[in-house]
């Protein structure tokens, strides 16, 4: 819901943080879930505004550490409802998994295959980070490779696939077929 709303906005800064929070709280009032939804919307907004370079896990980690906005929590661990300390640790764990060349399926198993966070969030970030790293190394992977990894990992992969699709679709486009007449059929065949 949040991802599709942000990605279809003509002016992607039009939605205020409060509007995004209100939409997130329609789905869940759990602060942990809302925090991850807000972080996901911040990541997607950054990718929409800055392109594929903002899909790097290092950029995402830095983005979630502080958004250049003063911390509103007296305890110092949240930013506008985002548990920045907790989510930064999750991102750091995903970065370590990527640096150790852990297989995507094994990492997702360790993070948690269920729909719930943090496993879903971390599995999606791993696919996004893997895609960015492989594309930066000149390996053709992009959107299709990331979605394929998400599907192969099993479990409740719809949450991971939605977030990965929104972010990488914004960063790289959903496919690179030059013939629009065959693009839909070709894309479906390559992903599955």
C-alpha cells in the first residue's frame, strides 16, 4: 500500500511523514510494524528521488541512521517513529551477510521467512543490496534476479517481493526489453 502510493505520486515528496504514518497505522498499530513501514517508505522515497545509487545498502544504512532531522525521542533511538537503532542493526546484519557471500536462501532462512518483520524487511533489503552490488560489478541481475531470489527463498515471500519490486522498479525499471509488444510475456517468463 505505502510502496505503491509513493511510487505513483507525481510529486514524490507530496506525502507528509504523518500521512505515511496514518496509512501505515491502517494496517497495524504495532509500533514495531509501523517503524518498519516508515523505514521502507523512507528507503523507497530516497530511491525514487536519487535513483539506483540510493539502492546501495550503505546508503540505506546511513539514511536510516539519521535523516538530517533532529531526533525527536528523548531516549535517542528513534526518528519520527522509526526505531533507527534497531533497524540500523538489521541493515548492518544484511550488509554482513552480503559481505560474507552468504547464499540468499540461507540468509533469508536465518532472518526469518515469515511475513513478519524483521525477517521480511531484512530479506527484502538483502535482495535490493545484492541487486545493487551485482549491477555495480557489471553483472546483469537487476529487478529480475532480485525477484527470482525472493521467490526461490520461499516462505511468505509476498511482503519481500512487494518491497523489492517497488524499490528496484524505481531504481532500474522492471524490465529492459526493447520491444514493448513482447515485454509482458518475456518478463513473466524470465522471472518465473
